[in-house]
C-alpha cells in the first residue's frame, strides 16, 4: 500500500502543529486511512439487493441522514424514548463501507440491517454496488456551507488550533478540487449522471430543503427506502417524533454527542465536532465578496446543464 500511495498525486496541508496528506485516486482526493478502506471495499465488497446506501460527500448532512434513516428503519423496534440514537452517535449506528466491511458482511449473513453508509464517489463504488439494484440516497448541500464546515472540522479533528488555519487556504484548495473526497462538484455530478441514466434508483436530498420542510423530505426518504409511513403512524405522530429525535438540538445535547468519541480505536474524533452550528448561511461570516463571486462562477461552470443548485 505504501509503495502504491507513492505513485499517486499528493497534496499536503501543513499547519505549525500538524499536516494532512491527500492522495488522488480515480479522480478523487482521500486520506491514507480511508483510501485503504476504499480499495479493500472495491476489491472485496459484494452488494446485496436489499442494501440501502447512504452516500454523501463529507460535511453535507451525513450525520443527519444517518440518524433519520436509522430511526425510520428501526421504528418498529424502538421509539423516541428507547432508540439507540439516544446513547450512540449516528455514525456508530450505521456501518461505513470504507471501514466496517466485517460488520456489513455480518449484517448480510443475518439479513439483519440494510443500511450502509459511504463517502465514496459514484464511480469509486465497488462494481457490485453499481451493477446491483440496491437503492442509493444521496445528500448534498450548498457548496459555501460545505467549504465552511470542512474548514472547521478537519483541523479540529486533527487537534490543530483554529488560529493556525487560514480560511483563504481552505477556500483555494477546495476550488482546486482538493478536499476530502473532492472535487465536491464531481462527487455530486457522478451521482447525478447515474440518476439520469437509471431513474428511480437514486434519491437526491438537499440539506437546505430538508431544513425547510423536514416532514415531506422524511416521508420521501422513508417511501424511497421501502419503509413508508402508514396513515395511522402519521396520525400518531411517528414522523414528527423521528424528526424531533434526529434534530440538531436534540442530538447535539445528548451526553454521548457532547463527550463521546467516534472510532476511538483506529481514527478517534470527538463526537461533538460533528455537531457544530448546522446553520444555513454561516459561510457569510467567512467569505469575501471576491470568494463569493469566484465560487458562484465555478459552480455555474461545473454544473451547467444540470438542474442542481449549489449556491
Ligand atoms: P461528516 O461527513 O463528517 O459526517 P456531516 O454530518 O455530513 O459530516 O456534516 C456536518 C454538518 O452537519 C455540520 O454542519 P456545520 O459545520 O455547518 O455546523 C453539522 O453541524 C451538521 N449537522 C449535524 N447533525 C445535524 C442534524 N441533526 N441536523 C442538521 N444538521 C446537522
């Protein structure tokens, strides 16, 4: 693996207290640890027809989507007072393709749990996922808030003090396509093109739309993944309870998400870092007018011909 990584294009972000190196593999940037998991998954993962993939680029609403999908799929077993989400961070509730292959294989053997999460681009998914009929849910978010969220998350996850990190650098790198699992626009376009080729197979959810109208989006999600809400459930408030349970304020204030640690064994990150502000438009506190113009132009150029709106 080490020898193979040396053959790939690399980009290192350096701060006085640490560095992170991204490797470009099959058109997308990743860090060593997750790239290794990606390659192993590509070589060995066998999708099952009932698998439901939750796909996203980092910082686009993954944690929220995982919580909602988990609550929807497990609602016969648990309610808002007994849900594992009350004591387990959403990322730990759903196995991650690049890291938890063994757990996914066990779930396959027991036919116990259909959800699998990944940050991989569509074209990097294992061949068996692409050729199967399993469902894919893809969440995306306004590019400016994604840049901002990345800017705060990656250094904090690496224990780099924020004073050490320049927003301009994050911005410039992001615009060059260098970000975790980026280029962001290519990540979105891969899923978008696949959804055009095989309509009905990929559900696109937009973070901002979900914030504006959680109910219809949660119902759409449940329907798409094959767990639709009955009229009785809706009347009994099941949808509203799931939305409340998975809300930012509820999850952020749970003890597990305030003090717990995600992947303490091999890639420790404090759970609280996944719950920062969840505000639409926090980017305005960081972008100059010039950055705003540049990113809008870039998005116009990259997404022309699609109906995707990232601004
Ligand atoms: P990940 O890819 O590292 O898992 P992801 O969950 O995709 O991150 O994105 C984190 C963003 O979602 C954070 O946004 P911010 O930096 O702008 O604050 C985080 O606050 C937000 N977030 C986390 N949980 C929720 C939730 N339940 N509802 C809405 N937004 C959320």
